C-alpha cells in the first residue's frame, strides 16, 4: 500500500510538472476573442504603461522641489532678474551680525573671592607665626619654621620656599608707618579691585597679568630699599642682617657690614637714625654698592614670588558673558534685505556667495505658485513615453509580449528613480542642510547608470539605450536643469551600459560602473570649465561622480542575484558559470551518456561560432547547447550515439513507440532542467531545439511497415501513418539562439554520417538540411533573416570542416624500413 501511495504521489508530481511545462509552451499561443482579446492585445499593455507612467510621476515629481543652485562657489548659468519687489529677513546677515556681537561684546569676569579670603587668612596666620619665631632660640626656630610651613600648606594651600620664609623673618624690619603685611594686603586689594586677567581686550579696564606682576615687582623692589639694616641709636644700633650669613653670596656687602661693626665697637661716630639698604646702595664704594644692589634684587624677587601667590586672576564668567551677548542680540535690529523689481539677483558667470544664494532661494520660494512645475513635468513624462512606445514598436515590436523582460525594465527604471529621489531629498534634511559643500555635491551623487546597466545585463542593448534615455530625461527634469545635466547623465549611463555587454565575471560590473563614473567626472569637468567654473568645486564634482560610478557598479553587482531569482532570468555571468564542465548534470552526462555529451560539445562549438557571425549571444548558445539533450540521460541506450557495441533496442519496438521514446527526451530534459533549477532560457531551448520536425527514420519505418502489411492481401499501400505521432511537440524556435542550436543539432548529427568529408560534401549536406527546415516552416516564429541564415551556414561549414578534418596516414616502421631498403 505504501509503495502504491508513493507511486501515485510521484505520478501526481510528474503530471503537475508536465502541466506547468505545457502552460509555458502555450502561454503565448492563446488567441482570445472579443473584449478579452482586445484586453490581451491592447488594453493590458496600455493599462500597465499608464501605471508605469503614473509611478514615475509620483516617484520623481510629486512634492519634489528641484535643487537648483544650492552650493557656494557654483557659477550662475544665466542672469536672473527679479520680476517683483520684495523684502525678507536675511538669516545670513543675522548670523553674521550675531557672530560680530558675540565676538565684540566684552566678556564678563568673576573674582576669586574664596582665594582672596584664603590668602588674607594665611597672612594673619603667617604674621602670628613669624612673631612667635622671632622670640625663639635658634634650635627651636628651625623646628617651628618647618611646622609653620606645613600648616600654611595644609590649611591655606600656601606653599612657602625656605628662602621666602627666611626673608619674611624681616617683615618687621622695614621703615615706614605700615607693616609689611599691611602693605602687601593693600597692594593685592587694589589689584583685585581693578581686576587682573591674563589677556584683557583693548576696551576692558582690567590689568593684564604681566602688568600686575610688574607692579608687584616694582613695589617689592621699592620696599626692599627700605629694609633697615642697622637700627637707630634709640634701638641700640642693632644689626638686622648678619654679615656672616651673607658673606659667601655677597662678600663686599658683608665686608662693609663688618667694617661698620668694628667702627661701632671702637665708639666711632654713626648716624642716629641707623642705615637702610638704600644707603648702602648709594654709598661711594662701588664694590659695596654693587654687592648691596645684588642683595636687594634677590631679596625683592623672593618677596615678589611670595606676594604673587596671593594674586588671583579673574576667570571668565561664561553664563554672565552669554547673557550679556544674548541681551545685545535681542536688542539688534532685524537685518532686512530689500530687492526692487528688475534688480539682478544672479549674474551669469558669477560665483554664488551666501547672500546671493539666500536671495535666490527666497526669490524661488516667492515665485513657487507662478512656476508650478508639475504640469510641465507630466507633459515631459507623456512625451518621453510616447517616444519610448514608438521606439519599441519600431525596433522591438514583440517586446510587449515578453512580460518578464518588460517588467525588469520597468522595475529597474523605477528603482533607479526612487533611489535618485531619495538622494535629492537628502539635500533638504538636517543631515546635509548645514554643509553647503555636500549639498552642492548632491546632483553628482545620483546613480544615473544603475537602470541602464541592469537592463543591459538582463534584457539587451536596445532596451538599455532606451532606459538610459528615459532615466536621463527624468533625472534632468527632477533637477530642473538643462542640457548640461541631461548630457552628463546620458553619457555616463550609455558608457556604463556599453561595458556591461559581455560580463562573464560578476566583478565586471564594478569596472563598468567605474568607467561610467569616470565619464561623468570628465563631462562635469568639461561642462564646468565651459560654463566659467573652476577650482576646488569642479574637482569635488568630478570625484563625487567617480565614486558614485564605483558605488553604482557595486549596487548592480549586489542586486543581480535578486533580479535573477525574482524574474527567473539568466545573465551572461550565470550562463558562463553553467559552462563549467564540473556542473553535476554535465558530469553525470559524461558517465551515463558519453556519446550525447560529445555531441553536445560539438553542437556548442557550432552554435557559438555561428552566434558570433550573426551577432547573437555566443555564451547563451554554448550554455544551452551543453544542456539541450540532458533528457537523453533517462534512456541513453535508445539513442544511436550512446549504443556502442550493444544492440539497438529499437529493433524490438514498433516505429510509433520508438518515435515516442525519442521525442520523450525533450520532456524529460525539461523536467530535469527544472529540478536542477536551470534558467528558463535553457528550458526554452530544450523545448524548441527540435521544433515540430518529423522523426523521419521511424516515420519511414512506419510507412514501410504499413506497406508490408497490406501488399500481401492485394491492397494498395495508400495509407500514411499519422504524422502527429512522429513530430516533436515543439514549439518552433522563437529566438536566434534557439534557431542556431536547432540547426547545429541536426548538422552535427548528420555530418558524422558523411562517408568522405570535403568542402563540397559539407556544403551539400548543410544546404539540404537548411532547405528542408525552411520548407517545413520551422523558422516561421523566429526573427532570423535569410542573410543571417546564410551566415550561419557559412559558419557551420568552417566549423564542421575543422572538427572533421582528416589526417595523413603514417606508415608503420616495418613498411618504412622496407621502403628505405629498396
């Protein structure tokens, strides 16, 4: 039971496959009548053409604003004058004025009050500490100094060097009413009140850091001059500077102090008020004066270093500065631009500035209602479609019946235009809105060659040329540009299509795209130079065109497998891959039907050379020839080329059954091709490679059998066997490549039966075969001309002679030695 069920399922699948194959054969042969016939002939074609046109209008033009001139540095192609007076608020000038206000508004600065208060507190603590140090003995003073330094660093972040701390021990030894700490507090207070910044602007009242530092240095230098070296008589003529401590660094000054000390020890006369450092500097002893001056300078530098630690620069208050700038901008008058009627908005040949570009775009926005482009664009679309209809009717009248190829053309064009519209719309988005360079490159980033390249690969050159023309027209219309954009687009599209003629390797699409991009780059440079442009913008346009060409090639390479699978078409690249002898079906044929395999190779050579001669597709001929007889692998021993030493199984069959077996290899081949996912074009060749020709051998065998059966009874042998039993189911060849393989199959089989291969015998054989096929009306549905048929015969003659050429007979060694002996 299970075996019967599986057998029924298998028969059902076979029946479904055969019905599908029958539908493929007869789908173009149905002749409808009445309204159905009118719809199939004209209505369907017109309806889908109208839908196609409406889709193009919707994709390209509905809601689309032409980019026009949108990039700085572009050259105006013509003079444009305003036909009305209008006023608008200029965002460009507003931006410029805002930038000027922000750059010219004085910056707001904030005092570092925390730092100032911290330093004042540090001074109070330092004064207390120094007072305490002065009352200590020498040993305790060393430890207390270290402790004081650590405390100031920890609590007030004030770091004192050893030299600074030693010099600050003299804080009480300055003449004058104010103490040292009072003087530096007043000095820093004045500086902080005025304000100190690193680099003040000209219009600011603040001091620069350099000027403040100079004031501190000058004050400390002046204060150092007032350092009391020897106190007055009322204070006991006490020395505040120990001559022994400074002897190594300031020897002359130390020597002078020593002499004064000796002078006082001998009760010599001395000034009652004592001596300050300035007195030593102004003394008549040059050596002592110079040494005292060095001491003063070093002492002043140490004090300045300490005081500068209490100088805090004012920092920019960004919030207050921004608020001040915003207030100034809010008070700014609106920047109005007045354009009078007749005023030139753009001058031909002039490069666009920001103001020109804004004025032009404002003018376009005001005149939108006056320049409604949609009716004009719809008219251009209708005219373009009218041209396309006339072109197709004139050049490819049967193209309308090819639903698959016409759909590929429509889908490729719509996809190309959709992608172009998307790229153009990017120019008005925030992604590119702020970058005028990228916005100017938008028209050169359109994949103009995409649809022509796809159509060239899948459909052919004539429709590729039409696709290039249509897409170029719509691209130029979308940009509202003239012949420059049209010629650039058409040139790149045609070059891309041209180099897609014979793409056997898929990487060839990248080369074709790159050459299309190079063409666009050259054209954009040439048009730009002629229009008066130049410089970096033209180079940017050229580079953008070149890169887009390479991208287009990659895009075509990516979508081709999708198109092949969706529409069941085979490109040259796919066909070239199928010619690999390691294909599973070909490998199987080599084992199961070696004679058929060799026959297929010969047919491939014949058809490929003939295709080149008549301008057909040689790759298609070779691939289809290799697979045209794969159905013979089901029962290979029933075909003469595979019988070898075995007997002929047809001897045990009646002619009708033998003819049925022979004819069945077509149906078996179609089923096998479908199971192995071979392209539809190969299945079409398998179906058409015998046309509706007669299986003559078994037809004559049937006639002979009828004659033998009736003559013994005295009846006349006028009955003929039914030809339909002995004719292939067809259809007849419907395209050039199929017709070439149709002839090559017969020629190769017949040529092997020639007793002697000569040019004359081959020509006679070919003439007989071709004449027989023509008289049998086998080319009625094929577009081959008689001239092309003659070229095919000539090519077959050359190829057959080359395949079946004879060789000279070489003598064996014995005969050769006998001959030489004679």
